[in-house]
């Protein structure tokens, strides 16, 4: 995200506004429900080694599969779930299950980011589903709420190309043993330095990993949709579908449904969804279904304004195509 120029972002706004108006094909079927949770009842956050955290328990307001360990971590397609920070402490970042503001009968997962907890250079809170068995076709749905503080993000005096909310690794980019590194990044951004609404932004990148651990990302495609604004101050359901494939068989489909409104298609893209050089792609082994990841500069801007980057999540669901 962060390596797109302002001019590129503006061009994408102009170009893709027309592309998004006509979906390429029918709405994808979600497949078999693998897991669901609304963070209710005895769902708890527990510590893990290294400063990270985990979710445990089952949401008894929902039917199975609703157990974070028995139904998610122990599923044959899933490796492991955890919440990762990569450093810092609770004065800079945290994930907590809290009563929903204004609706205390409902519990939600809150991501709160108020300091650059990663090497004093960036901020990260992310849910990891890592070590999965190469999922080639899957769907996720989650309710999402951006508090009014996000209206201040719209006044940030620079364009925004790096405010990540989900990421898909096919394959991971941080291991010397893994070839053909690739990611798709979903985020929120704004095209210019002037105050503006926020839009969903999406890009796909090959990655080269060097022996010293440094990385080089090459953007293969990038999209945004200026017809759909990111809702602030009200709940919306975000649903996305990922299908591994080449430039004619790969697909990324995403919708949002703001509370009380009709579903809106944000992206319906037929695109390459694996490394451009991979002769035998084998599915997504790692992805971040919920994420809040951005620059020190944006975090500091919000803090100086007396505001904080925070996202509430609820009602997460995962489906997979079991015939893959």
C-alpha cells in the first residue's frame, strides 16, 4: 500500500470507478461454514509466549462450529490462530473483548492503537490464521465499526496508502525456505493530501526476500473504488471471497453492507492471486482476517489531535470450499 504514489492513487480512482460498476460474474457461493463467533459468553483473550495473545472459549449464542480451539485451531485445514503485536505494551496497543459502546448487551473485539509499537516505526495489531493447509478458495464475513475518531483520519495532511485491515499471503514473505512470495493487501486510504473521504484500497505484490532479511515488493495490480466510501460511526458487514488463480481464473470479490442499507459491491476482480512466477501455486497458507497496521506518522498525527486509531469487530465467520 505505502509504495503507491499519490498520482497513481488518483489515476486508480478515475480508472476503477468505471470498472467496479459492472460486476464480472455472479456472486460467489461461500462454501461450507468452517467457524463463527460473536465474542460472546466465555470467549476470552489469553496470553501467549512472546507477548502475543490468543482467543479461547465458545460463543454459545451461536450454533457449532463456534469454539475457537475445537472448531478453529483443531480444524484439519487450519494451522493456528493468534493475535500478534510484534512488540510494545498496552500503553501503545491492545486487543480486548468489551461491551459494545451504546449496546452493552453485545460483546465485541476492540483493536486500539495509540503508539508505534513495532521498533518505534509503525503500529501493528493483527489476527493471524497461519500454517493453514493451502486454502485455494475461501470466504470471510465480519462486522466492523470505525468510531468517530476515524473522521480525523480524513484530515491527515498527506495521502494515505497504508492503513491495512486484512492481508493474504500466498506465499509468506518472511521465510528463506519459502519460494514464490506474494501477498494481497486490503486497506483504507485517501488519494490526496487534502481532507477527503476514505476508500477501500487493494493491491497484489510479488516479494523478493534477500539474505539480510530485507524485502523488495513489486506491485502487480492495485485497485480502489471511489463509488463506495468507508462508513464511519456505524456498523457495516464486510464480506470477501478469495480464489487462487491466474489472470483469468483468480478472483477477489468484496462487499460491504452498512447497517440498515443494501449490500454494496466494492471489488469484483478477475486477477492473478498468486506469485506471478509460481509454476505450481498451492493455496493461501497464512492470512490476517482482522488487522490494524499503519505508519508511525499517522499514529502520531492522531495522538496529537487527541484521537486514537481503533476498530471494533464482531460476528466473524469463515467458509471454505472443501473440494479444493
